[in-house]
DNA sequence: CTATAGTCTATATTTCTAGTGTACTATGGG
DNA sequence: CCCATAGTACACTAGAAATATAGACTATAG
C-alpha cells in the first residue's frame, strides 16, 4: 500500500525538485493540499533519512539533500511506509515472519509475493523524483495519440 | 497489501484443491492455523463470489466451484482485499479518487502506480491456485542448485 | 529583540484488521 | 421425528495503524 504519507512525501519532493532555492513547509503544504502539520512530520522523517536538508529561522526552509535524479521512489516509500512488499514476510528491508506459517521457506504464497515485490521494486527503484516529474501521464499519451491520428 | 484475510483465503483454496471431496471448515482451519470463525467469514465471501460451493449438515462441507486452474490469485485478492493496486486512485476494479489531487489525470504518481498495478496484475492474474500449489519455492531452487553442484 | 520558520512531544480521530460470540438453519441418518 | 453435524447470519469488540492536530520550544536573519 502506498499511504497518504508516502504520497505526500513524493509530492513534496517533486515540489522541491521544481523550485531552486529552499521552500517553506507552508508553501509546499498549501500548493499540494497537504495538511500542514502532517507534512511537517513527513519532512522531518525525510530529513532524518538524509533526503532533505533544512534551515531554520527567517529565510530558512527545506531543500533536496541530493540531486532529484539520485532519489528514487522506492527509497522514499521504504522510508515513509516501511516496505515495498505486499506482505511483511516477503520484504527484503522490513522482514517480519507470519505467525501462521510453520515452514515459511516452503510457503508458496510468500514465494509468489517475493516475485511481486521484485517486479514492483524493478519499477520503483529505477524511477527517480526527476523522472517522475518528467513522466508523461496516460492522459498525455492519449492526447498525443489523438493528435497523431488527427 | 496482502492482508491475513486474503492469505488465509488462498491457503484455504490450496487446501481444497488438494483434497478431492468437500472439506470441513474446521479441518481447513486447524490444518492451516487459521482462526475458525475468521475462516468462516472468508469462506462465505468466497462462496458468495462463486469461487466455492457448500453443503450444510452432516456430510457437508466446502468444495471448489470450478477447477483450481481456473481460479487466479488476482481474483481472490480482489474479492477479499478489494484491490490489487497500491493506491485506490490507480485501481481498475476498486477505483476511488484521492481528495488531494485537483487534476487526477495529470498525476504522475498515480500514473506510476498504474504501471506498478499492471506489473502486479501480470503476475497475479496468470497465477492460478493450481500453479501456486505446484510452485517450487526459492528454498527448493536453492536445494536443487546445491544438488546439481555437488 | 522580534518575526519567521523549523522541531519536538503529546494527543485526537477515524478507519481497518483480525477476531469472537450467540443464535439460527439446513441436512442426513437412525 | 429427533438429533448430531455443519454451514449461516449478524452483532460486536480489541487493538493497531493511518491520518491528522495542538502547542510549546528553538534557531536564525535582519
């Protein structure tokens, strides 16, 4: 599951990748319909993880800790949501056993979910904030197609 | 997320696919470490969805409503968990808009998550209860490899 | 020294998950 | 007809997680 938390985090990062200098939390919040205080907590988590840096006081704000093309969506989801995998027992980074499986290594469901996790990671770990921003949505694609036909 | 509910449901179906005749809920529950009453609710949902049939009274029980190779994991997750997609706005079958997106069609996050959903569906919709049962786990693969080397 | 803007701690609200309890209904066999 | 078996319906709850919110505190520029 992609929670609102991670979604907000990604939106904030896209925002920060768009503007040059430091951005105010307030500005990020209002421009992206994110509850201010909730965003604060998210920004702090990202800062603690080294994704963002911040400066206090007048003229302060947040900015990216490294270039937008060096931050992947997968990283952000792992930081904010804890895991990519659809089930904890299939997570590489946030593993937790199920209590109903006597022999986890032989669990076919877990095994299948590891395949799912891998295919998710393949997409999410190669998508950066930068490429996410530059991504053309399906609507764009449809519009292009229509334009090409016409 | 794959909830316990869906996991239990898949286990129950694998159980039913293994034995010929109708199985008792009690038997499925104890053999798979599933809380009995919780399983009851799951089996009823699967029955209402046409995946299972049941017979009451002495000699009764549950059995598959169609061959195990005609039931996909994707179907079961959609029935029991509601959706495959990591976020509701990217779901094909259980769509729900986010309330923070003014222009959903242009949301790059949603678009990315649709790609993720598609790649999950690609795996889950082609995996049947039958193929799930027959799946060799990574442990098996490792054992084989070791055996081949030795 | 003061307005600004991030930080910390605690708390509230809502929703979902996972599970339980009780009573009821249908069926087959004696 | 009765009774044990086995599924069905419905109500409910405890606990966790998601989604915020409030308020006091701290650092900094000017």
